[in-house]
């Protein structure tokens, strides 16, 4: 969401930087970057609630993607929230720049950030909502001590690095486990699931408890991103929860 670049970060506002849920978050990773404005507008018209932006550094994951410059460009193209997924080593070095570029939500990987309380506080101090991402093989228990400090959790359902991979089936149990844990512990965090989500599994993932559902290739591969986003957003409606 557009934030004046000169505006001072306001940590108290960071929690408001999350969407109403359930929410569809198209990932632009496989969008046509030559027609980015059209792709963004189409997904937005199809019912996107926010955009998921995948930042990769070629070290933490074997792929390179976008930096703050493109985030800032996308911020000018849409009024929707921007959810920046940092798949990078040493994320603390770049958080301020991504926040300044318009990131409403910023997640760092548990596997890449050894001092999570400091990193999460830095994200909050920069005015964005902090999240922690877990790879499919990283246990939920690794969140135990940081969960109360988070606005959201990002559960990966593929190994990060590329769009268009298949959902790893065992993650479904992990999704249900995180829902239970959040509900029982009274934590305020929402949670997002990312990777391999499409029309064939989005309802089950929602029913297992996910709040925000990321879909990349299911929206942007092929023609009609508006129709594809609309179909996915409609599938999220019947089981709506707060
Ligand atoms: C994977 C990224 C995902 C990916 C989702 O490393 O974090 O956000 O773009 O794309 P699909 O939906 O195609 O798996
Ligand atoms: Zn992602």
C-alpha cells in the first residue's frame, strides 16, 4: 500500500498492515514483467487482497529476483498491501530499504535469521508488520519463543526458490498444527501458506486453517489472470472466518 517515502515509521500502525482474511495473495514471481501494470491490475480486479513479492538472493535460495526498486514500482501500481517475502541471507541489512519501498508486511526465514527477536523488532521499528517464514522441513516448534512477537507466520509448502512447484503433502498436517497452536495459545498472529496452491487444494488448505493463501503460477501462468484470481478468491468465500 502506498506509503509516502518521507513518512515516519509508526510501529503501532504495523499490525494494521495485514489484510482481512481469508485473503488471496497473488505472487508475481511468474507474472509477465513486461506487462507488470496489466498483470497487477488484472489480479486486483479478480479479487486479490494483497500482493506477495518474492525476494531471492541467489544464496539462501538458488535464484535471484527483485529488490526494493521493483517493490517501489509495484507500490505505485497498486493500492493493495504489499507482502514482501525475503528469501535472503542477512536480511537485517535490507529491511529498512524494503520498508521504505512500501512493504506493509515483511517476512524473514527462520533458517536465515539467527537473531529473530532483533530482526522482528527491526521490521516493526521500520513500520512494517513482521512475519517469520519456515521451510517445509523446519519444525513448528522452532517458532515457540518468537510467535507472541509476530504479526504473521509464513509456512512454505514447497522448498523456496521457484514458482510452479508441487505442494508437499505433509505440510497439510503442519498447517492444521499451526492453526491449533495459534488458537490454543491465544497468539494474535495470522498465517500464510505459500507454494503449490491452486484450484485443486486451496479449499483444503483454507479448511486446515490458513488465513492468507499465496498463489503464483495458478494466477499468472497462462491467459486471464483476472479470471484465475477470481476463481481462487471465490473458492475462499464459503468457509470465511475472521
Ligand atoms: C517460492 C515462492 C512462492 C512462489 C509461489 O519460492 O516463495 O511465493 O512464487 O508460486 P507457486 O504458487 O507457483 O508455487
Ligand atoms: Zn513466497
